């Protein structure tokens, strides 16, 4: 939950495994994609069921990532039509560093998404994953970026089966 108790996040273990694989494959370059899922518990908790790989038109470097859009419209349309309806809930990206510190650009982009009608997501999630050097797991931080306020860190993220 966030410090104010208003927002939470649950991430499927399969998503964490997928993120670990994509970050490993990225090596020393940033990478990222979108988060797909749904809001539960009276729309207070984002339940993340999928983290997409970077679209093929994405661009990246050792200290920057620009997520592309190729294929996302079709992917999201298919998730929306599925029996268990899922949709866009946010963004993820990998910082190839030992510590996970979001940049001002990260938060600015999330503010733009929260305000953009085409995303239909007034409280997008930002998940940033770090490098796993000598650790059993990767460092990770999760933020919710509500339209009407500054981004808030979600302090306890729950992994689900």
C-alpha cells in the first residue's frame, strides 16, 4: 500500500519471472514495456497480470528508454475482449543499476499518461526494476501516479500466484 493507504499493487509471480528474463536479456541497456491487468478492491489496487516486452519500435541506451507503440493497440484490444477483461494499468522499465531511483523524466511521463484521455488510466502504475548483482532478487520500486497529485510510492507490493 501507499503511505496514505489509498493505493496498492499486486503482481503475478509469472510477471516477476518475465520481468527478470527481459531485464537479463537487456544487459546494460534500459528496456521496458507496458503493464496490463485490472483494478480490484474498489479500484484501489492494481493487479498486474502481464508485463509486455518492449515494442519493436522502442529505442534505448544505457541511461534512457523510449517505449514504442507498435502492436500495443492490438494487444490491448485482445486483452479487453478476453473472458477475464484486462487493460492498460501502467508502465515498467529497467534501470541497469544497483539502486532504483526514478528520474524526473519518469515522473513527467507518468503525469502525461495520467492526464491523457487516450490512455483511460487516471492512476497509472510505474514499476522500475534494477540490476540483480549478487542478489537473490532484483531491486524494484512501484509508484502510482494519480492524475490530481504527485506520484506516490507503493511501499508493500504483493506477489500473487
